[in-house]
C-alpha cells in the first residue's frame, strides 16, 4: 500500500504491507503504485463495522511491543556516530547537501556501508535556533530531499523555518540513497497496465507473472540491499543523522508512512525523541491483510465524500443532483468494467490506452486531496462522454511518478521493497485473494476487488520479510503529537486513534475533514497547534479537534 503525502499548497495529489496504497505527496509528486503498493487500515467513521474494530483491537492486543535499544551506542557503531559531514552546494538555492555512511547491516557493522544523502537549509532567524527539524513525506519511497527542497524548506511556516534547520535524509534504497531499481520505463508501462482485476485463470496468471517480473527485477538489481531496507533500519539511520547534525534529540515531522518511521524511531530511542509530529498516522500493530482491508474501507469513505460533492455540480458524469453515493459508485464501477473490455484512447505518444487499472489509479490519486476533485470530474467527463482518457492518464502518471519522457522515479520500487520486508505478505496465493474478495468488496464496492488483488504482490518477493506487526509504546518519550483526519483515504482515522492509544506520551489531534494528512493543508487551527508545539514545546490537549 502506499501512503504518500503532499501539502495542498505544494501540488496535487502520500502508505504498509504488500498491496497497500502508501503515498507521499512530496513536492510535485503523487502516490506510489497501485500494483506494488502497500496496505493501510480503515477509519472508524468510514464503512468499518464494530466487528471490524473489535477484531483490529484484538489483533493489536496480541501484537508484541517494539523493544527500545540500549541507551549506550555500541562500540562498533561509534565511527558512524562520530562522522563529520562535508557540506556542499547541491544546485538548489539555500540548500546544502552531504553524504553520510551507515552500516548496511546493523547486526554486522563491519560487513559494509550504505551511503545516505542528506540535505538541509539552515535556520533563517530571527530567534534562537532550536536545532534540526527532520521531515519525511511518506511512501515508503518518497524522497525526503525532494520534499524539503520543493516544499518543507520553503513552504513550512516562516516562524518554524526561522528557528530550525530544515533537514531531510532519503531513507536507504530511496531516491539519492542507493536507490532500488527494478524495471525500465517500457517495462513499467507494461506493468502499470496489467489487468489488476482478473476475470479468469489466464488473466490471473498474467497478474501473477507481472508481480514475479517486478520482484525478479528488484532482486536482480540489488539482492543484498533488498535485505536491509526495513523501517527499523531506516529509523536507526535517522539516529546517526541526529548525532552527525549535533542534536541531542530528534525533532521530526513525518506524514503518512513517515508516521510509522517516526513512531519506530521513538520506540527504539524514546529518550532521544524530541518534538515529534506524526501526521496521517499508521497503526503499526496490525498485520498486512488487516491493513489492506482497512485502507480499502478508508478509500471508500473518501470516495463517498467525493460522490456527494460530485453530484452537486452540473458537470458530474456519474450522476445528477440527489444521486446516492451507492449509485455513483455503481456508475463508476460500470465505467471501469467497460474499460476492462475495451480501453479508450489517450493520445499518448507511447501508444498507451486508458485501461481499467490506469483509470482506477487515476481516481484513487484524486482521493488524496479534495482540491483534485474538480480535475477528476473533468477527467471522468472526458473519458466517459468523449472517449478521451488523457485526463485520467495524467492523474495515474502523477501517482506513479512517470515523467513526460516515459521514465519512472524509484518510488514504486522502494515502496515494494520496504513494505515487503516490513511485514509478511497479506496473501500467499491467488486462491486466498479470491476467498477474501467478498470482504474487500464489502469494504469498498468500487475499489475492493482491485485492492485485494494488489495485496498479493509481496507473495512473490525475492527476500523474506524480517519485520512483524508490533505495538509501539515508546515509554519515556517526550509528548508526541499524533494527527488524524476523519475522512483520510490512505491512513484512516482509526489508525491515528490506535497509534495514539499505543504511544505512552501521545496527544491526539483530530482534523475533521477530507484528504490525506492535515498540517499545511488549510486548517489554521491545525497549523497553529502544531506550530506551538514545534516552537514552544507546548503539545495540544489530548483529544483536541480542529475543522
């Protein structure tokens, strides 16, 4: 699944376990791929039932708690913590970059290094410098450096940038930090057009073959690296970055998957955790299948909100005034089925037509930000009434980070690599998916079938998962602000409630609204509350609500 995140002011349309949609909205990016995505969970105020909530609570109670690391730094790691970075210009005004080393394998530090790219923009003043503020936009696979240079380092509130050095490190395997690569552009075009809702044995075999090809490509590119791109390892890397920057404690804002990374850091290093904001929170205690199912319901919640808005507009191609969200969903599903039988033209220079899978991805991309709903209405109108699929293809390409020349960023590759290492697969075989289809389609009549099949991708991954679902308590950490949006599609609100319930020092901040994440997305109440915490160390009252 993919849980990516991008502030509304930065661009349009930010996720865990094989199949999830994790997405980061970083700079000009959208979310990571439908087929290689990773899974998240469902919102309590979405279509989730009390039975679902009870099951999730039971699973969380059974999950082991993440154990903190010893306070003292092992001797074998001392050279990494004592590094002196050589800062240099990196082509973006006001920013400087450096490369630092971390052990590829923390269990065997002498076995080799991995090189991590770091960027920063120094505090502008006035006011006393508060240290470094690390930011991560999500994914997994979103470039934190791209995010800090395109948005956070220039778009965060001026008073925050005045007091903090704005810092980003691309996690291992991502973007500038020894990126995982799997397929070239034409191969990715084929992959993203694969039928993700197979109707028969032949189509099922085709989807499995696509997953195998993707996984084999990743394994051939970086067989050793793939075993060491877990979230736990990335969190340990952040502690090296903290020390190298000269900070006693880590101050951090993480969005979407970045909340899982930040919470993991707090769980491993509670005494070194400073002011942590976890926006669009994930629940680390749930296994892959539950994550995928609950995120599916989260997308349904977001779609119903879009449907209600769509029919208020004269240009809505899915129904007129008063049309129910259920009918809107059936109309959209019928359109997808029509594309499944006969893809429509797009005018793409590479000859791509709008398939059901690309159209579904385009619609899902627009669910991350209500600011994209008008664009989605227009794209659907063109496709449904004029047989022009170019608008939905644009949305899909943004989601996959495909550029105009047909190249793809490494977002989807890193997304799968991290997700498939962090948790055992949601499903092991196509038959398991088929048996689960009724449950997924109940969670979302529109997206359930495709998201269930998307959760199969990690079954064919070339390395076994090293992580497991765990509660994160971070006992002894300073107050941590957990932010949840009530109609968030990718990180359902229930996850924020669950994470806040696990973290011993959490303060839950609720944004009553649409879209993915809350900070910097238009709520002055949310922004004031988080700014007060970052600048003065004053956390909100637990349970504070904004709209």
